[in-house]
C-alpha cells in the first residue's frame, strides 16, 4: 500500500464527502463487476478441467449523484487493472438434465483512487468468487447455466482507507446464463445476476441488493470470428442501510455498451475482447472498461 498527498485524516474526510454525494453500494462500488462476461457465457465446456484468464482495465473520472448529474469535484479519478484466473471443473455428474460444474475466480487487482486533497493506491488479492452450477445443452446451438456464486471477503480492507480492494462482506449471487451460437449467423448471450450483500461489520453498513444483466450480440463470419456489441445494465433494487436504517436516494443504476469480438479456433480455445462505455449512471462512478477473456483447456 502506498499513500500520497495529505494525511489519512484528510483522505477519510474526502471519502466521506464522496459517500454523501453518491453512495449506491458502500463507497459507490459493488462485489459484482458489470460487463465481466461476453460471448459464450452460457456455454459450459464438456467434462474436464479448464482455466480461464480475464483481464480488465477500468478508468473513471466522473462521479454521478442520485439525479445522474456530475458531483462537482475538481479531482476525481478511479483506475483499476485486474488479472483474474478462473478454475472450472465440468464434472460428468448429472442432475435434472444438467451436468454439475464447479468454479472459483481468484483476482489480482491494482487500484488507485484520487479525490480532492488525497490519493491512494493498493495492489493485491481481491475478493474470491466460487460456487456450483448446472450446465444444460439444449441443442448444438443453445446452451445455458443455472448457478449460485459466493463472494468471500478475501481482499484487503481498512475502514479508514480511500482505496479498498476488498468489500469486507460476503455476497450471494444466484444467476442464470444463456448462449446461442452460430458460426455463420446470429450469436447472442446474456447473464442475469442478482447480487445480495451481507453487512460490513466494520462500518455497520449494508449495500442494497442489485440486478445485473451482462449481454452480447454479434454475427458469425464463418471463419471463427464473431463481431458485435456487448455491455451490461444494472439496477439497484433496494436502498443501502446504515445501522439497520434505510438510506433514501442510494439506489444505483448504469448502462454500458461497446464493440465486442470473439475468435474461436474450433479446437477448444477461444478469446473474446470488448470495450464498453458507461452511461445513464446514478450514484456511482462513470467510466469505461476493456475486458479480455480466454480459455486454456487441459
């Protein structure tokens, strides 16, 4: 951890000012990364062990209030770079017509936050996600997954810090994904995730429940390439709470869209990439992100 600028007390004061202006999800953040998924999100691989690598670069220099207007801060920047490894075990065990899939995501994060009078940077292990799911293969083109993820508070957290890699609370994320795949035609994918958060015991703060829809749509060129668009939409369903008291005007929302591309060599290896720009944001930072995902079969 490296601190720059004024002492910690000023950093805490600056963070408190931000929280007052835009506090959807404690500190304006979430335990789910909107837009993390892309093409093939609902197509689980056949039985075996797999490793997926995710890369993400996120930059934001605007903070939006409850009306969607800019919070008047002379300096506000959030920069995050992450590399996450996802371990997937697609088992031969079947239940209710689907095969059991187990996974875990281990992220490494470099985070920097700048506000008036203070800035801070941290690098380290983020919150680990893990859980079971059932993968269904309805046809050669149509696939889906029903799952439940758990987010563990493994990332570093300090109540007085400006930049925190971890959220310091558990989250439960029931989800459903679906993918339609056509090498020479339409490709469409979505992932619907409900993010249910526990209380941060250090601050007695509970971030509200959220709904995320990651999506992608494109056209297969017949040579392994798919070109299209992707992004996410999010809506916070309940207000945040402090000490059990609901805080009006703390629901966040956002929409993001941008170009997306996929290449599949037809032999078990693929890579996807997309850039997305956030808009229609309330009570959250507004920025842009680059996402890259690839799979390594064993």
